[in-house]
């Protein structure tokens, strides 16, 4: 609506300039712009009735919440993602939408208790069949059914998860046992609480003291 008003103001100004233009070339330029603006105004969609606007606002709810919690399982044919949403079974079916591609899906739940809920999975581990995939609405749960293209076991849901696991495994799978242990200790330290960090620090200090006294070999 705001854009349409801007176009109408532009057209009004062009018409005013046309009344002042006396030379042919400026008039031709202004006439061309006038016709362009008139066509653009004509092609603008008509404003929606107030009741339609209010209905759309109601469907969209108050604000959008990104879903991060889910559970998943698999069978030979399907990857199953379970999303808990209280009262979702009370919504009209069209308010729960899932769009699938071969390696992703998007879930949108509209106007559940005044909010929208979204979840996006990109880079699924393996291709899925768009036609064979679907969603089911159960009590307080949306079940997303991704049909596997190949009937094989998935070790995780996404390619990112797989790469993360491989990097973690490579960090500890080294030919040098002490290097693998050191990497493990670094990870425990980074992810641990204060008590864990104090314990590791203490062990590290004691280890260095023993090394300096010659109680243990320096390369361990």
C-alpha cells in the first residue's frame, strides 16, 4: 500500500512537470515515464479487505520460535523426527506445513497458542524421497517422516554431524598414545566444569613435577 502511494505521488509530479515542459525532447521523456508509472500502478495488486488482513495476522500469530529440541529414530525405510508441541493436534491441518527437498526439510507450525514454530534441517546425511516423505500430527507431537532413497542405516541425521564425529575420532585416533591422551584431556578441560578443570590442572602440575625430578620419562 505504501509503495502504491509513492507511485501515485511520482505520477502526480510527472503530470505537473508536463504542464511546464515546452520542448519536445523533455516532453517525450516525461510522457514515457508517465506511461510507465500508469502501467505499474495498474499492475499493483488491489489492497486486501480489512477482515482478510486481520485473518492473516491471526494465522501468523504473535512471533516465531525456532525449535531446537527433537528426538529421532529410523526404520529400514524412514527417518523419523519427533517434535514435541503442546496442543498441536488442536490446530487445523493446514497450519502444520513441511516442505521437503532431497537433502532438507522445513517445518512451519502457524498460530499455536499465539506463536509460530519453525525448524529447518539442511544437509541431511543421505538423499530422501520428496514424494514419499510426509508429516503426521499426534497428541502434542509432530512426526516428520523422511523416506530414505536407499534402505540403509544412517549413523546420524546430517552431514555436519558426521564431519564433527570424524574430526573428533581423528583427534584421538593417533599413532602416538600420549598425543591422543593429550587431545582427550584438552577436550575434557574445554567442556568440563570448574571442578573438572581444577582436577586436570592438579594432575598436570603433579605430572610436570615428576618429570622435573626424573621420576617418569619426559616423553610421556
